C-alpha cells in the first residue's frame, strides 16, 4: 500500500482503544486519506486546533482529562469545543460509537455532530460518509473564501470612497468661501444677474458640501465612531421642533403636518440631535417623493413597558413591496411614475437606519398595496439606549 499523498484529506481519529484507532486508520488508508490519532479528549482538542484536519472521527467514550465532563460524554465535549471556535467550526465531526440510544444521538446533534457510525461499522459506508462530508466542507470553505474576498473588496471600496470624499471637502470649502467673498462685493461691484448666478452656484456648492458631510457621518456611524450625546427627550417637544423647522416648506408645498401623542407616551433617553435628524429625513422623504399636497402625520406611543414607537406617515404613492428592504441601503432610491423627484443621494434612509440602530432600536416601513394608502415609517426605540453589537 502506497503512502497517501500530502495533498489528500487529513482525518483525525480519536479513540481511547489503540486497536480501534488502528482499524480506522487502515480502513481510511484504503481511500488514500491521511490519518492522525488521539487517545483522549484533551489531545483530540489540541490536535484539532494544531493540525486543522478536514474531518474529525470521534469516539464518545474517552478519558475526559481536564475537559470538565465525565468520560461517557468526552466526545460530545470535544465536538462542542471544535464547533464553537471559528478556526475549526467548519470541520465536520463523525461520531463512531457503540452507543445506539436515541438520547445519545440527540446529544451528539446538539453538540454539533454531523454524522454517526455505530460500531461495528462497514468500511464502504464509512468511506461514503467521509466523502460526502468532505464535499460539503469543500463547498462551504469555497463559499466562505468568496465571502471573505468580497468583504475585503468592499472594505477597499469604502476606504477609497472615504478618502476621496474627505479630500473633496477642503477644496470645496475654499470654493464656497471665494464665492461668498465675490457675492459680498469684496472684489468689486457685482451686477444683479451675476449675483443671482453666483448665489445659485453657492447653493449647489453647499448642497454638495452637505452631501460630503452625510457620507462622512454615515461612514463614522457604520464604524461606531460617533458617540451618542444622550439626554432626556420628550416626544412632544421633539415633534414641536420638527414642526417649526418644516413650517415654511409645508406652507410652500400646501402640505399639512399633524402630531399625535398618545396618552401615557413616555420620555426616553436618546441623542436628541440624531433623533431629530432621523425624523426630519423621514418628513423630507414624504414631502419630496409624494405628489403635492401631501399630508404627514407624526405619532408617538408606548411600545410595551420599556420602548417607544414613533411613526412618520404620509398619504403619498406608497412604496412598492420590492423596495421596502433595499431603501435602507446606501444610494438606493425608489423611482415612481407621476412624482417629480428632486436630487437625492439615497443616503437619508441609510443614515436613519444606522442612527436608530446606534440606540439599540429598529426602523421599518409599512406601505399599502394601493398607491393612495401612503407609507408609514415606524421607529421602535428602547427608553434607555442599548449598546450596539459589534459582531
């Protein structure tokens, strides 16, 4: 029998009886697999982390050593430790055991085991199951490798975007400062028509500067770099501020803004500025993406005992079902027939989602299938902000 090629799959066999290890080694060698062995729980765990085998074949009943379980459960504990470590979690585990009780099989499945062989086992069945699990592992490894490369490419793209955006801010600020000086007459008299053109250019420049600021702040929110300025927030006072900010625009558009605060609506602790911007973005979406005159409703009520639900609703065209998830991604926009859109970066709802999640909250949209029913954006926030998960 020739020695297995070094490129052939590596299999760890763990059993406290050398005769069983020898039998499995001989059987696996007929399929040209390489084999390493262990004779107790701790050495099986160590060998798995050190050698990274393609498959682990474990006996259930082995000396437990310092694993903290009885010998009858050693194989299960070894499997648990392999599966919960990211370095080895994708390694398939086959239990080879004399135990044939349903309870033991349930324990093996709960520990993360992938297959069982009952002693005495058939060599051909062993080979078939090993081949099947190897194919599954190779497919899983290939998928994970593709995902890793995709994440790396996305990081390169995002880093490049942030670098470019950051570098744009300084020269644009200089351009705006120069425009302001010309408009103010610092370089001589400016004719009315020239002043109007320069003022239009200044407005567009400020819009671009705001867009750059949104991109940078969005990136910081994604990386959890913006600390929350937490304070007491009264929903009624917050809505009053939003009403005041949008009063002129609503008069110009012929739109209406109605506020509903349910009895017993609690105060919450949140970043008032971020929350006001979130609601402002949702109001702006309602006005911008609905045929005039639009009616907007701001509502707040208790959501259980420890949360508050804020709603921004409109009676516009609504959002088609296929867009209700993607609109919260960066640069995504909904194109609807019959609505005149102003320029939109597609960042507003992405910012809202990140800002709400920074508080430990959730944002989602409901929209009727009939166009006239409009859309309702709901924000569920804890009364006390919760730390974001970094996973």
